[in-house]
C-alpha cells in the first residue's frame, strides 16, 4: 500500500492506494517546526481507515511546509515512522508537491496560495529557485493569513462600515481584545488570520474588501512572481484554497502584470497520485 500526504499550514490531505482501491482522509496541517508529536500520532490513528493497518503501508510520500531540507525534518520523520513502522518514508516540500501536481515532467512556476504563500521555479522534477519566504509576520502576501491581517487592521482601526463591523463581531464573537489575544498569545496565529477568508469572500462585493484582496494579490506578484522575469515564457500555476476561491481577483491581477496562469488546482493530491514516478528518492 502507498500513502500520500499533502499538507499546508491548516490541513493535510491523505490518500491510501492499494491495488486500484483508494481511501482518503484529512487531518490538521503538519509543519516540522510547529507540531506536537503525541497529538499528531493520535490524530492519524483516529482518522486512519479502521479497515486498514498502518504496518501495511510500504511507501509513504509526505509533502509539507518547512520540508525543504532533510535535516530539518528528522524529528517529524521519526514521529511518522513510529506510526508507519515498515514504510519507506519520503519527505518533500509543499512547493515541490505543487510543482509535481501542476506541471508533471514539464517546467513552470509553481505557486501556493492557502493559509500561507510561496512560489518556486520547478524544473527537472525539482524546485530549483525560490524567492525568500518571510512567513506570515513579514510576508505571505496573497495568502489567507495576509488577507485576514488586512481585514483585522481595518477592524481594529474602526475603518469597516458599521453593518459589516457588527456582522464580523457577531459571526466570530470578536472584540479587539480577543484579536490581540489570538494573535499574540495563542498558537497558530496564521491559521487564526486565515480563518477570516470566508468572511472576506462573502463580502468581496464591498469596495474596501476588494481593495484588501487586490492589494494582497498585487503584492504576491510583486514579490513572488516578478523576480522570475527571465522565465516569463514559462507557465504559472497555483494550488490552494485561496487561489481557487478568489480565482476572479487572482486572474485580474495576473492580467495586470501580463502573467498567464495555466491552471489553478485546489487539491494537488489528486495530481500527485498520478505523478509519483517523478519523485526523486
């Protein structure tokens, strides 16, 4: 049996393949620097199909944020190995997974727009060049966290229309104090900020909200795509929920920057299953 996991900051998609049959499940996002081993083992055990046995997994392919270098993922690999004891485990970056899913054996610029954001030049089944990724505090432009931050700034500075302000507070039991507490004192502030993406989508018709989204995407192209100007002849593709759910606004900003988007894929794990032969072991 082969197991594939494609992880972002907020969620992980899992697929088990065996003799033409397939099982899928989801868990929270997994990052080698920000996870609890015991909690991860428990969650996998709870979500893993009861009709199957973990020891029957022979190969396990994991793609996730922070997995750019093997030495940075030693602890995570040990945790996963404790669950899938007999499996040969391969760990690759979420960006590599995006490249494989979007372009297969071809070249292109792979982009991630989910809770976080990133981009990379994909060629020869590898990510060979990336801009500096500064994370949700200093960057992650175009991501759910970045858009959420834009909305929260408007809220904290009392710039939202009264009706929208009341709706936001009612839907999320929000107060300025709870925002500060969630961002500075609680774990996973990036997930918290990205959780406002559905509200932003619901109110995209409001000029102020459109501006937040458009500026976020504009900044993404500025910092994550335009540095690849020498590769303008290559296709550009996106994976992630933000890219899919804000496709109209994303394509508008791409057009303004004269960038042609080849495809937007909300669930790269589907394409990953078809391209496992491209993974360098």
